[in-house]
C-alpha cells in the first residue's frame, strides 16, 4: 500500500522504535506492529492472568456481605486498610509446671487471643528438675525469657488457622542468647533502648543489660530482684520483704541508681504483675495485706485490706486501679478490688471471683487486655471480664489442658 505524501509545507517524521537510536517501546504495548508478533503470542492482554502457560480469567471483586449494613438507604462512603496482627497482640501466659504435656517438672508458655483459633494455645514447655518460672519481656520485636541461668529468644513458628504450634515445631521454640552460670534469671524488662535482666544469686545478685550487641553489668552486689516496671521515665526494681527497699535507675548510658526505703513498715513486691504506674504514682502489691504507693517523695502503705491474706497483683483498666487479693489459700478465696484515685474510697470486694469460680483457688496474676480484665487463678485457670463490666459475670478462657489442681499458678502475664 502506498504512503500518502505529507501536506504542503510539512516534513514527514518517522518513528522507528528500537532502530537507529530510537528508544524501544515500553509498557504493555511494546511492538508497534501487532502483525509482527509470532502466532499465539499476545501483544496486549487485559483482565487475564497466565498460569502454567494457560490464560485464565483475572479474579474480580468478591461480595463481602449479603445483608444490608445499617438501614436500607445506607451508603458505604469510605474504607480503611485494617490488618489483624495476632502475632503482636496476644496475651502471653507463663504457667508453672508442664501441664498436660509431660510428666516432668518445668514451666509452659501459652497464648490467648480471641482472634486466633483456638483462642488459647500451648506454645512451648521447658522441663527441669523442679517446677520453675520463666520471666518474659519484649525487646526490639522479639520475646526474651529466662530459663534458669539461660536467656533465650522465643521464635514463633507459622501454622495454619486452627493449627497449633506443637504440631509444627515440637516442645520448644527458642534459641539461646547467653548463660549466666551461678545465677537464676528472675525478671526482665525493656527500658531506655536496652533489655534489663535481673539475676538472682543471694547477696551477689545483679542487674545486667543487653543492647543487641553486648551484655554489661549495670548494678551489682544487690539482693535478688523480683520484678521491674517503668515509672516516670525511670526503671524501678522491686525486691522481697527481706530487702525492704526499691532501686530506681535514671535513663542514660552510664548507670545512675538510687535506693528508696520506707519511713515505716516493710515494702515488698510479690512478683511479676505486682508493681504498676497509676496516675503518676508507683503502686505495689506486697503479697501480704497491704497496698503500697510511692509518689516520688514518700514510700508508704496506703491501704490495708481487712480480710486479706495476700494482696498479689495490680492492673489498670478504664482509668481504674484493680488489685487482686485473697481471703485464704483454698478454693473460693479470690477477690478483685478497685480504686479510682484521690478522694475516692477503696472498693475491696468489687468482684468476688471466688463466688463465681468456686472450685478454683487464689488469684495470682492480673492484666488489662483488649478492654477486659484478665485474672489467673491457682489451678491455672484464666478468666476474663466481660469488657469493662468488671463486676459482671466473667468468662472462662482456659484450655482443657491448662486447668489442673491447686498449686500450679500462672507466673506472669504479658501483652505483646
């Protein structure tokens, strides 16, 4: 076919992609002459995909709901990208004993999340000559825990929805970081960009740090630490009653520690989940009959629960301070108290857990999780308040294997 001559006064411009210095075609349509393509080769394909040499339809939109959202004249005007991140919003539970998985002594990791199936899952267990506690803490996106003298880093395995960790990984899920011969790892907490690790060994106990590269001594020659918490941009270390003091560390590379002692009485921290920053004050459950408070000046008991045998754990939910305590050591003894702040009274029996869970023993640990209050009872039962209705009927979230006889209490709760 002939080529028509250009109009008067115009010069013909010829584009030859990929020839004589001209750039080649790019994008979807890379050939200017579709007839030059080999047979059965597409020059341009839209709304299809290639699968093993075959052309298949490209999936389109899928209908999500068959029922009307809102009223019949409602209109969806906006959507947001929302990811359910169950791996970073679980309630981690450490229980004493290898319950239901081994005849041996030791400790077990569990996780609870209403957005996982099953909701409560066993993750790993670690045996020993005796039952033990595995203190846990989050640091730089990983979960660290102490196994006697060894610090380990937990490694989550990926399993299908409805599957369990044991099916894909076996009994343990961790890699070793460092062993502290002669010490027992008692507590850990992330603070000031470092992981602080409390090591117990009588009067030679100490606090060390891990910054992702090296381990350094930070405080030596102390009594065994029990728990740690952050308060007013300071690290607070709690001890048993024999010490009768708190240790506070300022932020900074160079260690700067101070000792706080009470003017009267004996201060003590019961264990993990027993110290809490609430309304800019430090609160402590002493494991006896008292609640203690430190306001930056005075460390003193501020509440003696009249019928308590042990005040053990603290949590904050919806601007309230909750304290878990017990009337005895047997079944039906767990209570939850509540306090709102200055110029309000202590409501010691805000929720009588013993009256609802009559076959379970004392309360050991408590934490706020997803707008609910979670409590761990002896017998390793984990119970959950119906949202913020904390005096209402609580839910039993326990896995059948997590419930045992009295004497197997939860040792720590951690939301991570």
